């Protein structure tokens, strides 16, 4: 389990980890971002995981399909 910096919100630290996994290709396009899996991996509540997903969705890194889940978004071409 991850050791959290007590001076920063847990959700921001988890979001950084997920961003790095997406950038490195560990989480490829269309990879399912499972709330349950993140809760277990990081030992946090569902509400914390939802904040992470909201932030990543706002950044365009993931897309959420109701009834299916959240997935890594296709990378947009650089302008």
C-alpha cells in the first residue's frame, strides 16, 4: 500500500499515480479504471476514488460510460 504525504489530499496523490501509469502505457487506451480495485490498492474510501476519477475525467485522461465504467481515453493528437 502507498505511503501518503500527510500534507496533501490523498486523492491528489492517487491521481498522480494513475496519470503516471497512463503516461507510461501501464494503463493503455481503453483500460478499465476500477473503483473497487483502486479502493483496495490504496486503502481509501469510494468517495476518495470518485474524486480521483472526476479529476482525471476533467483532464480528459479517462472517459466514463454509465453502466460500463471508466476507461483510459484515446490520446488526442498534439496540435
